[in-house]
C-alpha cells in the first residue's frame, strides 16, 4: 500500500488466529477510512481459512492493499514481534482482528505520536456491552472520553514507536496461550525506561467480540482444566518487580480464580479451575527459570 496524500506513515498490524468473516470485516473497516495507513500487515496464525476468506485475502495481497504474513503456530507476542520486525514505518498500530475502526482512528494515533516518540498511545475500545461510553473510576476499562496519562494499555488498539519497542526487546514470547498480562509486562518495561503511556479517546474502535476464533480457540477459562488462561497470569506474578512476596501473590491468584459468581452457581467447576491454575503455575515456573524471550538483534 503506497503512501497517498490522505495517508499517514503508520503500519497497522493485525495479529489473527482462527478468524473468518470478521477478519474480512475488520480489514474492510480500515480500508474504508478517509485517512489511510501506509500499510496493513496481517500476521496470520490460522492453519487455514474458508475458501471465500482465502480468496479475499489473496486478492488484497495481489492489489497491494495488505501484506499477509503466515506463521506456523499461534503466539500473540510472537505475531506482534513479527509485525514489528517487518513493518516499513516507524509507528506501529496494533488492532484486534475483530474490530470496527472509528473515523479518526489513524489521525488521532498519528497526532499523539507527534508529541514524542516515547509514547505508547492507548486508544479507546468500546465493548458491545458499553452503554454510556464513560470510564469507571476503577481504571480497568478503556471506554472513556478523558485524555490522560495511564500506567497500562489494552492490546487491541495501541500504537508504539517501532525502534523504541525493539530496543526493549519487543513483547515477551514467554506469555504463551492467551498471553494474559503480556501488556502489563511491556507497560512496566516501557515506564521503567522513562517513557509514558497516553490514553487517547479520539483513537477509537468498536470491539466486536465474536464468539469464535482468537483466544477463544483455547476454550472458556471458567470451565476448562487447560492451563492456557492461567499461565500468563502466574508468569507475570513471578517475573514482575511489583510483587515482593511471590508466594502470597500466587496464593491470592488461586483464591481469586474461584471467587467468582460463576463458581458460586456452578461449584463443580472449582476442581477444574484449580487444576488449570496449578498447571499454569508449573508452566510459568519453567518459563520464568528460562528467562524472558525477547526479540534478538538480527531477528526478522
């Protein structure tokens, strides 16, 4: 996709896994913007696609609308690192593969980065259940009209300077499975480097949150004994400097995992959830002992 008079020097990177029609709708939403990116990179971890989806993606590659990078196995941070290393612009905008872009998404991200290259710009994410489009005081939602500096970000709509992100090693690929808390780890390293995170509500997307694909390929975390939802949480607890008493933090995680309305109504799932937490902890211990898996110099 060539730079045009109504374009901005931003690479949009879409990590995707197991999505079909909603991926097409996401790309169409971005292609319909009045201001275009310099390029759209689809980092695809799916084994295969439906014939019509495959055809649309192939057509867009042929006419230069997208770049399509295929990976052999799913990993959210590896897909994002791959996008970083392959983009041609200095600003990377990461979006989920099930979103609809608002009109001024790109201008808002680009304008914020003109202030400083040392910003993560966290955009607004409007969920299907959001009604009043206002942020609660808890600070855990990203549906707000208030522009301010924050200490974390949401992975489905944020932009970052490529060079600065790579200097920090990119995203830790030890966050396996659903990669829960990989954003927290990167935010911690970003802030520790003296940089800032700006929440920019004008840079907005609607999160469509479809029922299949993406992290949902790993199953429902409340009803499975699989560790792929828990491992990232435990890995973050083990490596983060925020938790001085690791044992207490891990025990609290186990308690919180079953202290839910779902488990109150369905107590027979408690053993499965605790097993998932235990398996996730054991995986996290192995990963933490091996050390973080960052981008290495020369990776491509």
